[in-house]
C-alpha cells in the first residue's frame, strides 16, 4: 500500500486518502492489539515515504500535481505527517468503537435470532401437538359417531356390545377384553361378549356380584385399574390370573345407579384421556342395554300373546299339545348350528309357534278323525298353511314369517304344497320347520295311530332326506338328536 501510495504521487495525490482503508479493515476485523500494531506500522511507513521523498532518496513520480511549492516545505510535510498520524489513530479508535458497537449489535442479533428460532420451534411443537390432539379428537368423535350409529340402527344387544368392545380394545391398546352382564336372578356376572368365542369353557366363567374386583366395582360404581395383578395384595387371587393377565381395567356399565355390566380390558396402560373415552363407551353400552331390555320386554309380552294363540290352536287338537314349543326348540337349535343371525332365529321362533295357526280354520272333526282321511278331507287339511298366512297378514310385526308359515309343507323335491316349490326356492326357515314338524308329529300320538319309536322316526327322516327334506338340515338335526341321547 505504501508503494502504491508512493508511485501514485505521494502525499500530493488525493488518492493518499485510501491509505486509511487497511486501518479500517484491521480495526474492524482484528483484535485491538493487532489493529494498533498495523495502525502504527501504517503511520511509520507513511512517515518514512514522505521523508525519504523529501530528502530525495526516492525519485518522485508525481502523476497529479497540486502544489509543488508546498511539497518542498519541511514544516508542511511534518505537519502533514503529524496530522495524518493523528487521523490514523483517531480512525483506529473510532473504528474500534464502531467495531465494538457492530459486534454488540451482531451479538444482539444472534441472540434475537436464537430466541426467534426457539420461539419458532416451540410454536412448531405446539402446532404439532394441537394437530395431533385435533386428529385424536376427530378420531374419537368418529368412534363415538360409529357407536351412536350402531346403537340407533339396531336393538340387538350383541351387535352393540361387540362394537363397543372392539373400539374399547382398539382405543386402549388392550391385549384382549370382554363384556360381562349381570344375571339378576342368580346374582352373578357372566361373559356376554368374549374376546374369542372359541376359547374353551368361556361360557362357564362367572363372578358373584360381590366377588373380588367385581364386588369392588359394584360397590364403588367407578372404574378399577390394577397395574400388577399378580402381585397385588388385594386382588391377586381372582380367577382370571391363570390367563396371564398383568394389568386389568374394569369399567362399570351403570343403569339407574346400578352396575348391570362391566367392560374388562386386559394388559393395557391407564391414560386419563382414554378413560374418559371408555367411560363414554360404557355410557353408550348402558343406553343400548336399557333400550334392548325395554324392547325385549315388549317382545316377551308379544311372544306371550303368540304362545297363547298357539295354545288356542292346540286346544282344538289335544293330540298336538306342546307340539309348537317343541318345534320351536328344535328349530332354534338347528338355526344355531347353521349360525344364522339372531334376527332370523327370532323370526323362526315366532314361525315355529304359529306354523299351524291355520288349523283354526279347519273343522275339528277332521283334525280329530280316528280313521284315514278322505281325499276331500286331506285337501281341507292342506289349506291350513294358506289360512295361517292369511291370519297373520294384517300383523305388521309378523310379515317376515308369512313365507315360513305358507311353505313349511313344501317338499325338497317339489312335490309338497301349496306351491310345489323345490330346493332352495323354499325359504330356509320353512325347510327347517318341515324337518322338525315331521319329526315331532311322528313322535306324537295321533287319533289314527300311536307315536313312532325314536329309531323308526330317525329312519323315516333318513328315508325322506333329499325327497321331502333338505339333506343338510336332516344331517344337522340327527346330530342334535344324537347329542341329546348321549346326554340322557
């Protein structure tokens, strides 16, 4: 820089002012000691060039002349050197102060930036948390909506409780679970909805309503959580210990301040937000059970009327006493073997009780005739399915069973009555009734003959399989009969 300063005209060139830039640069970017040393070096080199020029040791190569006379004045030169030196020192200290101010401002900016980054991270975390909570709330609302839909769309308690148990296990992360209901007459809780239907003896697991964990929940009417069941001094001896349950959560189902059921959740952790949701599930279960109970009471009352009608029919034909109830029991067993939905089984129950209601329209003298029927008399008998269908036609609740009553005398090969339907064109319920009705009729005394033996009746069913009866239903029914004989 000194050489550049020299060759461009020395102190007389206006470009000499640029000599201050190295001082500014090091003052701003170096520490105070380095800055001071470089400033003093600049002053020294500046002074040396000036005086060497003045003494003639350096050839002057002035490019731009301002005042050559002043250049030859030593006092001017000394003053210039002194003034320049003072200016350089002032620039150094001023720039250092400015540098410190810049550094301080820079530190403040860095600090502010860090604070902003921290604030941004906190806001981001908060947004993520709120997003997560919003999603969780949305999921919970979705679950509650689905449960509400299930409750409002059916009165089948099993379907509702299955839905509630399924969501309870999913929400809580439980390994398994079950729903137990109270049998008021026996004073015990039984497993209504198991986690696994195929588990052995699941229907035999019961608890007294004052027993252990159940008793505690019944008494306090609040949920119970046991974190370490095996080592818990109070509840370690309960029956379910053999199933290797470590944690147990029991949530009561309460109706009118009475515990009528419980939701058991096994091997799950306890979370306050989850508990609130599970409480909502139990409240939904309570509403569903209460609705189902009310509906069942109506159904029971209605069924009593149906039974009374069946008994009125049987009063006209004393040989058929108890026939309708036996047909109903056997039909239900076959339907359960076929794993039919509960709704279909309930309809089959009504159809079984009323399958012969049309006999009200048949003369008693024909029904109780002790001799073989004439063709005309048999034609009268064959009218009873149509008469029965006509009797129940105005009753809205019984509309679904009209085809069962009408077609329970159809033959599988199409040679029955009244419409000569065949195979699967015959309603399934009617095919079931056909087998059971024939079996009980053969097993009962009639005016024209005595009851057939069990062996003969079974042989007749086998003989009619594929012709009068559906083979699959005959096979299932014979299996049921075999089990009953073994139990006896």
